[in-house]
C-alpha cells in the first residue's frame, strides 16, 4: 500500500497545472517580445520550467522602439 496522502495528490496536481501554465505563458510572452513561441515553450517545459518567465523579462525585447522587428537591411 502507498503512503501518499490525499494532500500529496493535490500538490502534484497543482504543480502539474502550474508547470503546464508556465509553458504556455512563457511561449506567449516570448512571442510578444519578438522571440519564438515554440523554442521558449520547450525551454520552459523541458529545461528550466517556471524560471523561464523571469528570464524572458531579463532579456531585451527584439522589437524596435516603434514596436516592429528591426530590419536586417
């Protein structure tokens, strides 16, 4: 028989929901700052989890001052 209580299952469920939410949120924030949704969702999901959110705010936005991406030419 398992020694895990109901509280353990609730905590695991909450942590799972928070992790999945941070994956989506990191991707959307990255997209708004000119970065790749897919790459940052993977970074948040596999590598650093919810710590990807503060990292996104520490990195500079890739948008220009007028809100557009800078041109390469």
